[in-house]
C-alpha cells in the first residue's frame, strides 16, 4: 500500500531528512520517498494515513493526503 501526502512547507534537504526520520520512527520499515520540488512525500509499507500524517505534524509540518 502506498500513501501520498502534499507537504507545502517541505522546502529543503533538512525538511526532507526530518520528515523521513519522523515517519520511519512512527512506522518502522516504511519506505519513504520524497519529491522536494513537488512538495510530495510517498510512503510504502503502511495503510494507516493518520499515523503517518501525525508523524509529519509532530515533526512540525502540515500534510494533506493527496
């Protein structure tokens, strides 16, 4: 299962690293792929949208499913 989020405030490599680490801590084994120019985060390995969205929020970023 793959989940995709739009993260408008993800604007640099530090943001990518922070978000990736937060998701991987919340969902061990998740495969996280980012598209920095498109402000997109794709997560494979879980179908729990709320856990991933909350991990992104806890890292300080707003995320919309999409």
